[in-house]
C-alpha cells in the first residue's frame, strides 16, 4: 500500500487521507513534492526550529519540547480513554443484543452465517436446512437475504413448497424479473437463469425461520455425526472450544521480522462437548473399554477415521492464510488440510480422555500420543516431560501409530514446538523448553 508525504509539513499519511493528520493541510496526491514510500511505518513527529529565527537559549528550547510532549501525551491519553470507553460500550451493547435474541433467532442467525460461508459448512448442511434452494447472498447491512430455487421439473416440488420450509410469510418475498436475455434482475443484483437457479428472490432476514428442534446429520462410513441446534450455537459462540490468543511468536526472521503462527489449540473442542462425545462413542462402540489393549485400539481408531474419511483438501493447504475450522466444521464439510485434521483429531482424543500433544514442524502440524503399549518401530517419536510420545499422523490414510513410515520423514521429524491444547495459551519451544510469547 502506498503512503503520501505531506507537501507542507513532511509526515507520511495514508494514501486515502484527504487531509494531513499533523497540519490539517489538504493531501494532494498529484502534488509534485509528494513522495510514495514503501514503508507503512510513518515517521515519528519531531520539532524543528527555523534557521532564521532569533537565537534562544537551550533552556527555552527544552521548555518548548516539554510543553509539546505534555500536550501530546494528554491528547494521546484522552484519545485512548475515549476509544477504550467506546469499545467497552460497544462490547456491552453487542452482548446485550445477543442476550436479547430468542433461541429461534439465534438458530436462524447461526444457520444463515454457515450457509453464507460454505467453506465452513459444506453442501450437506444446505441440503438439510434449505432443501433444493440455495442461499446466494447475505446482505447484513440491509438485513436482507437472497435465495435461488431450481426449476420445478428438477425437483418435483413447486416453488411454494420449497420455500415453505424456511420462509415465514411468502407475501414478504420479492421475486426477480427476467430481463428477456435470461438474466434475473433484482435491484442492484442479477443472476443468470438456469435450471438450477430458475427463481431468484430476496426477503428480510426476520422473514426466515428454521426449526430449532432439528438435528443435522453427517454420514460417514464409520459413524454418523449428529448435531442439534443448541450444540451448533455453542460452537459458533466458541463455548465448546478452548479458545485463547491466536498469534504465537516463534522468533525472528533473517530480516528481523517476527515469525508468527496460529495457535491451533484454541480451536480444539472441550472434553465435555456432547456432539463429539456421542460421535466418538459410536466410532469406538465395538471396542471393549476394559479389554486388553483397549486404550490403544480406541486411540488408533481416531486417526484411522480422520486420515481415511476426512478428505485432504489441497485448496485449504495452498491458501496464503491459515483457514482454521472448529472440529464440527471439519465434520460438516468432510474436507481439511493438516491443520484442521489435527484440530479434529485432538478434539476426538479429548472426548476419550486421552492425553496428547500438538507438534508443530516447518509448514505442518501433527499429533502425538503417549506410547503406552504402542510399538515404537518407525522412529516417529519425541521425548517430552520425561515420557515418550508417538506421532499419530492424520494426513496419511491408515497410518498405524508407532509402525508406519511416511514420505519426507526427515522433514516431519523437525519438531519445533509442542502444545497441550487444554493448557490454554501455552506453547513450548522444544529446543529451549521456553514458552512462546503471543502477539
């Protein structure tokens, strides 16, 4: 982003600023004296004295500097206090608004937010709550929402029957008009008509309602993940995950810049989360709790499921940002990269009451469990807290703990940091044993 230097007093302003923050003069982006800087760090303001001004004592200059500093600090403190008070009142108002919503309204808003972000919800959620219809746009500022509905011949259902499952009053919808060229136009938005998008309409958000008693189901070969609306609301409000600070500092780059990575443990589900607890119970239903080797069989069942039935998503892995999901979102979408596979794997181990570690390596994260009765033949292990921990890799289909080897093994074994997610905001550097700082 470019930044413009004020032609009158010198300091750098943001490129979109209309007036200089220091002197109040207009910032003319076409001014020949205005320079474009690469750095986003503005110069710190300083005092200058005119060369042709009468000579004054150093004491007088010092007094001016002190006066300027006091005024500057006072303004800064007033601004900080005002912003803090504004932020506090805003947060209180937001919490009050959320608290005032009924359960039906919270269910509606939660489902709409997921439907508007298919990368976190998947197609199966939309099929269960909207049927053949699809959400096209959620316009939060206008409190309006846009849907598309397929041609009746495609579904065997009428338009009225399809929208009846989520529209309160059909008279409050506004249908788009075909412009004669196959384009459905509705105000400033348009949609090309097709068999799957034969109707295009909008309505107010408060004219949408979903059954708060409904239960979502996501079927896998090994088990069915079931999630009711209360559990889904708790996930969205982060009540069901450990939470914590998101940006951990692992050191500095060669250029002296801080190296930051995401705190994956913040997204792991708490052990009392009921939907995942039921799911793990179904995954391990055939393993006797007190049988010989039962602990190892139950633990192994978790990476078996994650590695085989959660599809590795190359798109998520190739993003230039970290797209972290809650564990329910990994199950709802059925796809994940190594980060979200680790989050799901850890969340399922929490429901088993199993101790485990997140192990961060260059460009990868994996999970390690206590050795117990597992063999340790593949060399994928680490020592921590006086115990041996074995890698339980969730991205290699059918990976057997302590037995199977992996490609690029030496790279995987470059263990850098360890974390026990239930210890909130605690990540250790393996080489030094010290805790990382958070930004």
